[in-house]
C-alpha cells in the first residue's frame, strides 16, 4: 500500500520502474490517499507516483522506494574449523 497527500478528488497513478501502471486510487476529501498495489513490492523496488486532477492536468511525478522485507538466502558451505 502506498499512502500520501494530494489535491482532493485527484486520481493517483502509481507506476513501476518500466512506466507500467501498478496501482490507482483517488485522493479523499481531506487530501489523503491510499493505493493498494496490484502486486506487493517487498524488495526495494522504485516506483513513481503522480496525480491527475479532474481537468486532466498532471502533476510532476515523485519517486518512492518499497521497503526491503525479503529475507536473504540461507547460508551455504557452513563448516567448523
């Protein structure tokens, strides 16, 4: 989930690193938004978030980085010396 603030009523567009839309939502009347992504991002992926108002005007996009919650692989070749 991505949260933020923006112009009430504006459409929120979240894009992945390749520019594909991976989530959309609407800014509520208090200026807050919460967008559930199509697929969870859990490994430090970069996304961009932009707004489009009712007149079709687009805001500049801002970047956000997903948290890294993916555990590393198990260690290998572990031996006592």
